[in-house]
């Protein structure tokens, strides 16, 4: 099947001008595998070290004793690497172009010099609020420049940031503040998006009711709208910044000190705090940003993600700024004021590399090519996608309508856990195929395993679960406060390997295709959602007895959230209750977890031992119940007929 896939080789111009061409990729990849220490010792020189490291890699993937250390005795500061070291040559170069939600409002061009001053001010304010090295700070901000200042300010003083996406609920915020025992929450009064403003401060107020009294709240007044104010706890960022000193010496941090925590969903339990390091993470983010996007000095680069996700960490802030790039930050949404907004921004700021998610491409494709065609996209040199498998139709539209057939598309496969790209075509080195992640990045050893036995599947034209055989510098180090969970989640199913949770096919040419999650994680609009989390939100509702949640194919979102709900005895299954449950989940987790379809389920298919047979529920949700597979272990086979009869996705 993959043989038939059309391939798009790099243009001569790309192959000649790119940082990495085919021959160089082969040589570098070989070196990275055969002599990982030598390879990464050299690559680590792309960042400035305060104390040079002597050891490169100290890793053990053995379950029960997993440890991951890179450049462990070196010292550096991420903020100094992203700002200070550029000042000599780039102080007046734009570091961040900020494009507000409302196109009538002026864009900002923040130079490296200004970025330095603003970051130092924020760092000094945080210090005054009692934040020191190793302390945690939760950032709950819209896509405004202060989000970048806050991240870099934490890095500067050695505090560990934990960003909570502004679309998450007060409950989710509170559990992350408490989970990391944060000292300060940085938020904004309102978050403008798509012409509407979310009352972020109100959310933070609600969250803080469930946190320790000592937690302080630093508020960036984005709109100046009405908010409540708790004297002694709330601090006005802009007022404090006026008087704060604009210099602040960066702390020397150990390479293995945590840089940030980022909560992400898994197949079981509540979200876990993924911990990323200082040295290895920065080296990996910087290198992948430069090589995958073929970033050259002077280019304008735009990643449309939100800093609430790892993509925003690595490819809006840390990678680009470590490389002295000009990175664009967009506050709004692709469809406001209309579906041409992305392309208008590309034209306005002469964007050279554009990186977005398949879900956005599909949504814009649905609005029609005319929204693209009115804009001058001649500055574009490269397009990227991330977050979920991209269907060939969307890939082709992106290639033809947006890229005019002249921009290579890098389909970057990676995860919150991996810190940066693990598989992607490199634009000057590899032909691309619509929907394929193609090739491992330097130092990455993908292995395809038999799901049940864990045996390695060699050769091409094969499919299985995807593991990685050895570490890379950007790998997560642990789960915050729970190293055991880290080992169990990633190193216990397939011993000696990092288990990605994804399925994968290696085609006849040896190129890699990600086939989607093999665990109970679903991917909604490129955002990872644990079905267990939605289930526990649903059963927390007093009228719900039991719930099972699965994903189903959704035209725009990739996957939609399909919920089977059993009500308490005497509860009526009404439309009102459906709406109530939908709103309930939105409040418990956030709008991204909003159920798409809720089916009333008088019974759920269970084995005789009481385990829900999710495989069957998935099939029904996919409207593909012809072959339900083995149902002989079902306790009550008739509940399946009832569910099929009343299925919601037809
Ligand atoms: C999961 C990770 C990495 C930043 C965004 C998502 C899926 C990610 C691709 C891709 C196919 C992809 C995987 C992965 N995924 N990129 N290019 N092709 N699938 O980060 O929330 O940690 O989710 O997203 O299933 O495991 P995340």
C-alpha cells in the first residue's frame, strides 16, 4: 500500500542550500548511532556552557533502575542561551513578533534587547515574590509576550515552570498548582481569542480557593477588564514592571536541573507531570528547530501552537530563541475574523517557515481555497505539521494550495515526553510521502515490536508498536514526584526500550508511518486526552452511574470523544441532561475535553470478571460493528445489540 504513495523529492535548491542534504544525513545519522557520545559532545557546543561538561551520556533503560542523564556535570542557563548570548550581534533584531487576536490592534516586534530587559524585569519580580532556584511557578496565560518572558524569567532564576493551557478549567489549574506545590501563579485578567475574552483571572481565583493561602498570583492586565482583587495575594505585573530593574544575573544551573514540568494525559489516572531537563532539552530543541525547519539566519519562523503545549515550549520559545531566530507568536485562532487569518499573517510578516497541526489544515480546507488564494504566500519556504497523523487529502491541500507545490512538508512525529522531533523528513535530505513521518532524527533508534510478545520485527513492510532503543538528550527525565510511575508507564511493557504508546508501520522503503495510539489515549485536534480522565469526570456527576469513553473518527478533529453513559436508577435520559453532562466535563477538565457524542447505555459490555470490553465500544463508535471480534467472553451479549441499535455515529 505504501509503495503506491507518491513521493516528493527535495528540490535541487533545497538539497543544495539546506543545512542537511541526503549524504550529510546518512553520515551524521551513522555517526550519531555509532558514537553517540562523540556526536552529542559536538552538538552540545551549539549552546553556551558556564561550566563545561565532561561526561556526555549516562543512561539506563532497565526497568527498576531507569536513569537518564546528559551532560550531567555541565552548567548553563537557558535564558542566557536564548537571550544574552545573542545581544552582541542581534540586540536590535526582532526576537518575537507578536500578532494579537484582533488584527486591528498593532503587532509588536520585540527585539532581543527588549526581550532581555522584559525577562529580567519579570525575573526580578518573581524573586521579590519569594521565588528561588528550584521553586515551581505555574503559568496560566494567553499567547501574549509575557508568556515568553515568564518562561525565560523562570529559567533565568532557576525556577521550574509549569504551564497550564489557558483553555483548562479552574479544577485542572488547581490540581497542577497543588501537584507541583507552586509558589506563584502567573495569569492575565482576560484571554482574548477569536473575538471573545475568557476571564482567566476569574478562573485563577476559583482555582486558588483550593490551593494553599501562601500561593501568590501575578496578574498581567491584558485587556484591563474588570476583575476581583485579593490584596496581599494578587500583584499587578505591569505596575511592578515599571519599577523593576531590567538586569538580573542568570543562575548557573546544572544540566540535569529541571527546566519545566508539563502535565500530559496518559492511559490511566490523572495527568502526569512530564519533567524536562535544562541542558539536554535545550541542545535537542535547538538542533531540531534548526535542522528540521532548515532555519537560516534572518528567516521569520511561525509555529501556530500555544505555549500551553510542548510544541509551544520547544518550537515557539526555546528552540527558536536558542538559535537567535525571529519567532512569531499569535494570540488568536485561524478562523477569526475569517478563515484567511493564518495566510494574512504569513503575508503581513513575510513568514518563511510555517508549522501547524493537521486539525487546523482540515478546518481551513473545509472553508475553501479562496481564503488562501487572496494572500501573497511567496515568502513561504517550508511547511510543517505536528500533533496527529495527517490524512493524504489534507496533506495534498497543504502542499498544493498553501505551498503551491514548492514548499517541502515536514511531518514531525514526537511527543510531550520526547522534548523534540523524533521522526521527520529533513527538507533538504528526504523525499516526503503524504502522511509519513519518514526518518528518525539523529541519535534516534526506532524499533518496531510485536505487540504481544515484544519481539523485534526486522525488515521492511512491517507493522507493530513503536519503541525507541536508546536515549536522546531531549528525553523526559521523570514524572514529577513519581519516578515509579515514569518507569511503569514507559519502560515496563517492553523491557529495555522506551515505549511510545504509538503504533507504527515501516514501509517497503524503510520509511516510518505513525498509525496512532495503541493505548487508551485519544488525540482530539492534536491534543492528547486520556479516556480515563473523561470517564472519571463523568462519573463524578451525581446522575451518572458508569461511563466508558472512546475515540471515533472525526472529520476535523481527527478523533472525537464518544461517551457511553449509564445513569443512576430513576434518572431520565434527556437532551437537557446531555447538555448538562457536556458542560460538566468542560468545567471539570476544560473545553477541549467536551464530549462530542453521548450515548445512553443501559448496560456496558463486560467480561464475566467485570472488565469493560473497550474494543467493542470502539467498534460501535466507529460505526464498524460488522466484525466485533471475539464476543464469547461477554457476560451479557444482548447489551451489545442494544448499543449498536442506538449508536450515535451513523
Ligand atoms: C502523540 C503525542 C508533539 C507535540 C504535539 C502532540 C501523536 C504527534 C504526530 C505526527 C502522527 C503524531 C502521537 C503521539 N502525534 N505528532 N506527526 N504523526 N501522530 O504532543 O500531546 O504529547 O501527543 O501525538 O500519537 O504519541 P502530545
